[in-house]
């Protein structure tokens, strides 16, 4: 009985093995289930290896880059890390496709997927490499401008992205050249309706070439905007006004109109006219004029001739005052420092006027009443 039961058990095990073998060999879309499972296992292993690959290989590359004296390789490794993580996945997908043993259209489809992933990884890495390459070119900012480098960087990224997209389309049999040629007629129609877009684009290029202003500079266009330029984009420039609001101004308005760049001032000007009493004597007027002039000469906060023009003169007879003109420049261009210097100057002028025993005039009007006829008499 024991021998008989062992034979039945062996027979059942063999039957189970046969069922497993039958299922393993069963076909789904012309591919055995076992082959599909094996391909899935390869992809899962590729994903697991991707994590280990990213953790160890990229860390080793990062450590090697940090040992060098330049920062370029550090930025480069950091930039290409995301596309580099696709390598194990691409390798795993390649072996999975080989295991599946595809044929006909399926084989072509699998090969195209592989080529597309490889092209995507390569051009993704190129797009991300633009940042560290332009970081290496940062010394050129003195010859060019930060805005020109930023535009060139954006153009390089767009070019690599376009070529990468075109390469992937070519893999799938979509010809990009005829598409671009076919868009020619359509492009003419679009150009006619997008004249403002191209006008602003050309204006932006002229702004950069002429170096009218750079990001971070205080500019003013009468009747348009005044504030600090933040970004010079292809169509418009982003300007932050002094109330902290953002204004997007078309580049054409900044290129065609007169623009004042306050950030490029070498000095800040103070231009006042001070009214003194008509009752002031000549000696008092001269004392005030000489006192203010001496203050400007002794104060290191003010620029001196011949670097700048400086004038303190008795200027004109006004309706109710004798005017003294003050025309000078501070060394600083910072608005806060300028306000502080001007505040001290106001106090000093008041003290100088008081020391000269004179005073400031204010608008006034004297009315003379003329009386005709005898006192108490009747006049016509």
C-alpha cells in the first residue's frame, strides 16, 4: 500500500509539472508565457539595478569631480545625472526585447522604442549640459552681457531639444524636412499676423546688442514704465516697479523710446534754488554763498571739480526772494545714502543762513492802498 501511494504521488507531481510546462509554453500573441515572465523579470531587475547604479556609480563620479580644482565637472555630473539613470533601464529593455524574440512589425516597433529611448537620453543630457557649459563661460560676461549669455543659453537648449525631437520623429519614419518645407506657406501667413512678435524679438536683440540695460538696473521710459529690470525675455521685459508690482513691457517700447538708465549714473545730482529775504544785505548774501561753497568743498561725500560741475551762485531776483542756486553732485549713487547726505546738507544750509543773520523767504504779496481827496471829504 505504501509503494502504491508513492507511485500515485509521483504521478500527480508529474501531472502538475506537465500542467506548469503547458502553461509556461502557452502562447500569448505568439510569445510564450514563460518568455514574457522572463522579460518582465529582466525589466524588474533593471529597475533594481538602476537604483544601485544611481546610488553607487553617480556617487563615485561626484566624488571624483569634487577632487578636481574646477567646478565645471561638478556641475556637469549634477546635470547629466537624471539622463544617466536611464542607462540601466535601456540595457534591461534591450535584453528583454532580445528574450522576447520579436519578429515582423513587433521587432521593428521594439527596435524603434530602443532607438527613441537612446536618442531621448542623449539629447536630454545635451540640454542639461548647456547650464554647466555656460557657467564655464561666465568670465565672458564682462565682454558680453548676462542677458546675451542667457538668451544664447536658451537658444542652445531649444536647438538641442528640436534636434532631439526631430531625431525621434525620424526613427518612427516621420520626415521632418518635408514638414518644415510644408510649413513655409503657413509660416508666411503666420508672419503677417505675428509682426508684433517679430518686432519685439528684434527689439530685444537690439537692447542686448546696444546694452541699453541689464537685469538688475533701474530704468525709466517716460510715459511707459519706471523700475528695476528683472528679465529680458524674447518678447517682453519683466520690470519690477517701486511699489513691488511686476510689469511686462514689450521690448519694442523699450527700444524705440528714449530710455534713462539710472543705475549707470556716475554721481547723483542735487539742484536747488534757495530763496533769501529781499532785506538781506550784499554781505549776508555773500556769506551764505561762501559758507555753502566751503561746506561742499570740505565734505567728502560730494564730488569736486573738475570731476563734476559745482556751482553756488546768487542767481536771480524772484517775486518775493533773492534766489541762490546750488548745483552739485554726491559721490554715491545709492538712493538711501543720497537721501541721508541731502538731509545733512539741508541742516547745514539752514545753519549757514542763520549764522549770516539772514533768513529764508516765503511767497508773500504786499498791497498798497492809495487814498485820494481830503481826509473825511467826499471823493468822486
